[in-house]
C-alpha cells in the first residue's frame, strides 16, 4: 500500500535554529498538508499546498514557516527560527481529490 | 470557529464488549467525516470514513452519521485489548476557495481490559 514518508522521525534542535522537515507524499496525490500536534492537544492544521502553491494556511503558519516542493516528489516544511513552543509532532498528509487523507508517521520536533 | 468535540474519556470497556465513541461538529456544510486511531507517539491511522447519513460497517467497526444532529459515532464490536488507543474524530472542512482541511477533535482514550 502506498505510504507517505517523513524524515527525520525525531529532531532535536536549539532554540533559534532553523529546521527542515521532509515528506514524500504518495506519488499520484495532488494535495499536500502539514499538521502538528502539541503533546496532549488537538491535531492542528498548518498549511495546505496544491499546484505548487499554498492554498490555505492557518494563523499558526506565520512568517517563520515556509513550505516547498523543490523537486516534484519531496514536500518540506521549514521553520526559520525555532521557539520552545514549536515542540510538537509534525505530520505530513496527502490526498487525491475527494478521498481520505494518508498521513506520514510524523516527525517529533524537540526545541531545547 | 469550526469545532469538533469529543469526550476525552478515558472510556474503559471489558474485552468482548461494544465500545461507543461519539463526536459532534459545528460546520453544517461538512460532507466528509473520518475516524482515526492514534497510538501514543504515533501518527493517526484511518479507521473509517463516512459521507452519507446512516451506518457504515467495516468488520468490527461501524460508523454512524446524522448530519441533521451534526453527530458522528464509532462503534467497536468485540473490543480487543489491541483496540486500546485514542480515537480521533476528524471533519473535512471546505472553505470558500474550495480548499479542504481536517478539523480534529481532541480524541477519546479507549482502554479495553482483558
């Protein structure tokens, strides 16, 4: 069964450092997403991406965040200057139109 | 603000019993509803999707949808200890630009006792 692949599985970074979280969505999917889940809280939508541009972003997705699909297969989330409150599980998801979402296994980001 | 609400639990049932999980949502125009299972520290795993009013059965799982009441439920029959997890209700939200995203409940923690 096709999978969404995320790397790394766990990233520890110092406050103020830049991190890049990587995702390889399912190859024939068109819509890509990043969600995050702070420990003990709801899964939150960050951003959706379609046709090589952001289609929607949440209030969380401020200027510190950016997304890119650099080579037609990878889909990355960059956090420019990490804060303690960015510590969370980050999930990538992809979907074809009008179908369910497939999630990657997540990246646990720990900012120290 | 679009919301999805679930009882956080924990819901504790004996092995072999029926577990009943409930979810309400605020966005009246939502058309797609999902139940995900999440083990601690892992990503959500899709259990069921439901799009029309009524029941949808898949093995031991039955999803029920009532759009008039804005209510979705998940029944797990013959509960097993391996079903112990957090069950997340997620609702597909479409904005004016026809962009989709999932709105999530906090999840209900289920414990199935041997």
